[in-house]
């Protein structure tokens, strides 16, 4: 199944799954979000062809309001990676991912929905309203994520060391940061993270692309999920 659409962002979104790590002197805008590690795990599983594990890691990230994870769950259901191919379920994830109105995600959701039969459109809407929005929608997930980040920031200093502005912090990815940068409260405010993400998505280039299979995986290779 292929959908032609004016969705230049999809190629960029999928490319994030295999993008190299950021330089040691930079920090990813979403690094302190609880879904960030789950998203990276999903990327690694996806590269290795472990679709089942990738899907579950994406779902963990999706629970923490990660729109990239939600979008890529739609891609997996659309192509049937690790699951039965289900365009209605794919649309529900695409539509959920588009609720912040990122233009390219909105375009993808619309294109997929238009290909569904009427009965499938009804089922797709039911999946979104009954299964996805109550658990993964921004109405519940944004504040949940924000509170989780605030709790992590308020952990006792003994658990994370001093916050001297000259101290260097080695994060969980082995990157080094000044404590004043690492513990900057703005980086732990999920609402600010979303604002930065919105600016980034609005700046994506536009053009005609093809909704292709996930990149970085050789479909001829066995999946060795151990599941």
C-alpha cells in the first residue's frame, strides 16, 4: 500500500530513527522527557528489525506524549511491521500524532483517512476516541509528562550531586554538560519542550514525497525478537 501526499516531513521523521547522536556539547530538546529513552530504544529495535520490541518501546514513549512515537506507531500499523496491517489503526495513531496541528502530520492523517472505506473510517474514529485519546491524548498525557519531569527535577541533591554552575554532568548517554545547563528549569518544563518542538515542526520544508516503508531495516533479515 502506498499513499502519495505532499508530506515532506515523513522522510524527516523516519530519518530521526537512524540519526546519529548529538555532539557532546549539545543537548536534545526532549532529553529530559520520560519518553526520550523509550524512543531511542524503539529506534535501536527498529534498526535491528525487532519490530515487536520497537512497537512496545514506541508505545511507552507515546504514553509520555511523544508525537514522533505516536506517528511512527501509525507507520508500523500502516505497513504491518510486527502487527497485522491495519490502516484504520494506523490512521488513529496518525490522527493522534497530529493533534498539535503539526502541518505534515495533519496532511498524513488526512491522506490515510481518505483511503479508508466508510466502515473503516467509522472503526478508525472509534479506535481513536475509545482506545487512544483516553490514554495517550494530550488532554491527559501532557500534564502527566510535565509532572513526571518536575518530580525528577526536584529529586534530592544527594541523588544527583551538587548544582554548582561549574560542575559537569555526565548524562545517561555519556554526554557532558555544565550543571547550570543540565538543570536549567526550562529544559524540565514539558510545556516549553512542546513550544520548541512546534517551532521545529513548523520549519520543516514542504514537497511531494511517497509514504514509504520504514528505513534502516532489511526486510529479508529474520527478526530474532525472542518473543
